[in-house]
C-alpha cells in the first residue's frame, strides 16, 4: 500500500474515532506557551473530572510511593511536578480515545501498554541522566505513545496487521516493523506519528516515534531523542514485560550508544533501574488503565 493511500485511509478512519477529550488540544496549546504555569494546567485539567480522578489514582499508586494520600490536583502538581502531570494528562486523554479490542493470538493491547510504560519510565530516567541539560520533559509521553501505531493498525487494517504479526511469529527471527513494511508498506512508528500529527501533537513528540525503527534521522528531528527511544525500547523488551506484537528484538546499535554517550556500564545501570521498577510499572498500569 502506498504511503499516500494509507495516510488518506488512516485519516478517514481517525475521524471515526471518539474525539480527543476537550482538555487534550487545549493542553497542547498551553504547552506551546512559555508563560504557562502550573496553576494554568491544574485549572484546565480540573474541568475534566474523569481525567482528574485518573491522575490522582496514578499519583497515589506505588509507582510514586508517597506516604500520604494525594487528594487534589494542586497537591499532585506540587509533588509530581508540572511536566509530569501534563504528560499524564496527555497520555490518559489519548488512551481514553483509542478503541479497545480483545486480545488476539499474536497481539495484546495490555502487553503493549505495559511495555510502553516501561519505555516511558526508562526514557525519562535516561533523559535525566544523559540529556546533558536539555529539556527532556516530552520523553515520558514519547515513550508511552511510541507503539500507538500498532493499535491503529490492529483496529483499522486488521487483516494486513495480523498477517505481519503471523509472519513475525512464525519466522521467529524477523522484527515486526520489517514485516509491516513488507506487507503494509509502512511500519507502526510511521502510522503512530500520522495519528499524532492528525491530532496536532508537536513534532518533538511525533518525529522520534515516526522513525524509531529507521536508520536515517531526517533534518528537524533530534538524533539523541531517537537514539534514546531505541535504546529504551530494546532494554524494555529485554525486561520481559508483556509485549504486544513483538517476538524478536535487535541488539542495541553501537551508533545509538555513541549518540547518547553511553557505555556498557551505563547500559547495565539502566537494566538494573528498569528491573527494580518493574513491579511499580505494573502498579502504574493498574492505576492508569
């Protein structure tokens, strides 16, 4: 399928999805302004009781381990931080708008989200440690939504996607994105970015997602963001939390380690960090979904 044809079909299908919660596009607009404050975010989110409740539930999960219950958004912002609450609100809003399907032979949305939470958790940690002072506040949501294209393919291009899953599963060696390109013409990263672009997410989020299974980094996309996402993705697959459409994973490319300025000792530290966090990630999953 040609990319232009798939994009047209995808955009038509996206219009069939439930609309994003009103708070999400407003939140995206707020995040583009340098003058936006924590109180602005709190005020906006407070108008969506379901979203507010979900954020408080996540904040009170073992993932954060606060000793005292958080009972309001103002307190959540104070403890979690402005950027984390913003990321949670965007993430929960997107998840609420996506269709849910029963687990198939090869694909589990639950497994996908567990893996994605692991990637988000590790990517945020990597940004803090290896971001060299850069603004890495978008990393959590990039990690959480990096495989969102799989859900779109499973929902709207079911037969083709399941063909790609079956080929990946039966070969035992090929990676899913390779089978997707062969059978569909694009991979799930590209499809996810199409959806996020359609929903007017900024390039800083959609661009790394679009190319996280590609070798070339186009102009306008931060190479370090892409390299960190790829590393976090592979390390999270190694962890063994349920996946959702992946049956083989590659070795971490040496060039990605060079871009991030990581060595083998750093990799082992990140593996240990993720292993220590896996029970909290499951707790986070239980609170968010």
